[in-house]
């Protein structure tokens, strides 16, 4: 068992201390019950040998035989019942702990900033949340149970053996320290191999996730065989790593069996010698020794699995802690919620995503600014049109206003207060964001729209948002209307339908700042105009930011900005088209 895992699981074990204590008590009872009938096996063999030596003994020993046989038969049945409850108690608790760990990681993932998700693949995140947590569960549940069971049983057996013959006990347990030295060195190899296998699991998970989310591209470009080959390559590497790990696991198990075999030989050799020399009086004692080693056989075999799972759990813990240690970059420093009106001001704002390696010196990092010295003021309730070349930084401005990222230089003010000083959650509640790439959850249309609202949701609100986004008629034409389940990422909907559901989701909470990032690109000109007309009417006090390449459908706005290479190339404060 490793220390890191012990520290990590302490708080969870504390939560379930009663259940675990009962479980450990049951381990103790089950071991007592396992060992209880063994002296009676020895006694039975002695009785049988008396009878064989003189048949007239049978009548007088009949009662003893009945008692011994009853104990040998009944006690294991009770022991089995206790074992069942012991496993139930500990393994169910480990499932509860798994539930808690998964929830903790999930909630932590949700707090992490966008940059974290850019750096790490979804497959890796999934793998750490499922496979890695599962290894930790197996280690702190069944792993720990078997380990503790072995320790308790070993010491109980040792006591019993010492009771019979001290010298023979010494010979029998002599190989065990040597076995533990082997186990120690083999476990180092297991840890190394496990690390590689678990890393590969993440790679496979990411590959599969990415392949099937882009399946239609694969079909369109007839790239099935290319991806099949890629999959084969990754899987065969994974297979190789797994076989290497399995080989070490097998060596460990074989070694344990070999050492148990040595113990048997030692009993046979030294026990037999002592019996013939008369030091051990009864043949039943030798049988007892064999039974004790037999009882240790299964726990020792399981020890191989425990070590393997403990090493895997150690690697899993490192992988999970790596993510749990990451602090969210966007912090909420203000607990006081203030009313948001929607005035947005950029003061010399500069931003870059992450430093990149220099072309000339690979050890150096250079900061390529995505946005440079952006300044503008958008009054509350006014409309900004943000346009410019591809890659000029329009989406980045939208992300900065929503505080998905913080500026590297300069300051963004909302209602004359620095955005960083606003209560983050309260501010986000006042933001309606329609992303450039429509994202929908595989749920009903109703829930996809309702997810945008934080207040108590009513069907009326959902219908109204759908009406403003001009998606109502489309929804009513679907078989299950608002309850229609859209496939993963909205696969069953057209591009324009997805965009309009995303618009409905953004406006349902009546936000004070609304950002449309190229959100009308898949919608026809007439519908675009209608949506904007509705928006202006229904959300007349909201500040609206429309990021677009095509300004032909917008006739009424207050600020017009053109971006070029992350800088403002043109800014107009009036409605230049009116
Ligand atoms: N998460 C990111 N990490 C690193 N660089 C990024 C990231 N997102 C965008 N960029 C880079 O920042 C620059 C500006 O991107 P942005 O998405 O803001 O452009 P845009 O004006 O919205 O373009 P488009 O009109 O194509 O949507 C681009 O050069 C892009 O490659
Ligand atoms: Mg963009």
C-alpha cells in the first residue's frame, strides 16, 4: 500500500469510518472462523490413526469424531456468511468513495479555465475521471481488504504454528522475507509499465473520441482505411505495453506460488524429520501445518493482484492529482454581487493566448500578441458591430468580455468597474454568449434552451426565447416538439437550426450584455433581419455585440469597429449607414 494513496483517501475513509470499521471487524471475525476448525482437522486425523491402529477404539472415539466433523462442516458455513458481509461492507464503501472522488474531480474540471481545456484532450480528461478513479477504488476497496486480510491471517496462522512447534514454524516462514524482497523489486517494474499503459489508455480514448466526433468528415473524404490503420497502430502499441505488464504480473504470481511450494517442501522435510525423531508426537500436527499454509495460499496469490493494482493506483493518483492541483486562472475575488447595467470599456487591452517557442532560439518563448492596445467604449444598451479579417481577434474580444480569459495588459471595465473586480458568477449570469461554433448537448430542445437560464425556468420563458430566435416554427414541426432529443452535439439539426437554438439559449435569461459571434452565418438574410428586429424590441436595455463578416443585414447600430491583425483599423461612433 502506498503512502500518497493513504493520505489522499484519508478524508473519504473518515466519512465512511463506521462502515469501514464494521468491515475490518468482519475481516477479523472471518479469519478467526477460518482458523477455528483447523486444530480439529489435526485432531480428526489423530483419531483416525488411533482407530486404524486399534479398531476397538472406534466406540469410545465415536462421540469425538461427531463433534470434530460438525465443527469442520458448520464453522466454514458461518465463516462464508461473515465473509460475504465483509466483502459487501468494504466493496460497497469503495463504490461510495469512487462516487465522491468522481464528483470532486468533475466539479474541479468545471472550475478550470478555457486554457486548460485547450492544453488537454477530452479523452485524457475522461480517462482520468473513469479508468484512473476505478484503479484507486480497486486499491482502497478490495486491494486494501485483501492486504489487511493477509496480514491478520498471517499473524494468526503464525501464532497457531508457534503453538505447535517453534522450530518448524521458523523453517516454514523463512522464505517469506525473501519473497517480499522479490515483490519489492518487481513492483518497481509494474509501476513503470503501468504508467505507460495508462498513458496509452488516454491516447486511445482521445483518438476514439476525436474520430467519432468527426465521423462525417472521415466518410466524406473516404478516409476510413487511413483511420483504421492509425487505430491499429495505436492499439498494437497498447497491446504490446499490456503484454509486457501481464508478463511481469505473471512472473509475480508464479514466484508467489513457487515460494508457497517451498513452504510445503519445508514442512514435509523438517516436519517429517521431527515426527520420526519423536519431537512432534502426533501426525495430525503435520496435517495442521499443511492446512495453515494452504489457508495462506489464496491470500498470497491475491497479493500479486494487490501489488499490481496498488502500483496502478499510485500512477492513477499522480495523474489525478496533476489535474486537481491546477488552479483556475480566472478567479472570483469579489463575493459581493452588484447590479450590471452593461457599459463595456476597453482601455489599452493587449492579449496573447500562450507564449510560443521562438523560431530562432527554441529555448526561448515569444509572446505573439493576438490583440494589441484595443480601446473603445460601448455605452449600456448600445450596439457594437465588430468586423475584420479572419484571425484578426474578434472572437478573442468576445471571450475577454465574457471573462473566459483575462487581458495580459490594459483593463476591461464594466459599468466603470474593472471586470476582475466584479463577482465572476454574477457577471456571467448577465452575459448571453452565442459562440461561433454552435454547441448543443445531447438532450431535449427544451433543456438545451432552458440551460441558459439560472432563475426558475417556466415553459413560457422557453417558448418566448424560441419565438424571438425564430426557431419556434421549426420546433413545432418536429415530431416531439420541444421534447425532441437532438443527437450528440445537435447532429440531427441543420446548421441554421442549431444557431437559432443557441441564440434562444443566450437570450432566455434576459442578459445585460449579449454577444453574437458570427451567430447568423447559417441563417438566411430575411430571418437574420427579423431576429435582430425582435431582439432590439424585446431586449432594448441590453448591450449587444455582433461579431460578423457580413454587415449587410444590420442597419441600426451605435459603434462600428474593424479589426486588423489584432489592432483596431477603423472605429466609427455613429451609425454610418443611416
Ligand atoms: N485558444 C487559442 N489558443 C491559441 N491561439 C488562439 C486560440 N484561439 C485563437 N487563437 C489565435 O488567435 C488569433 C485570433 O483568433 P480569433 O478566433 O479571435 O479570430 P477571429 O477574428 O474571430 O477569426 P474568424 O473570423 O476566423 O472567426 C488567431 O491567430 C488564432 O489562431
Ligand atoms: Mg471568430
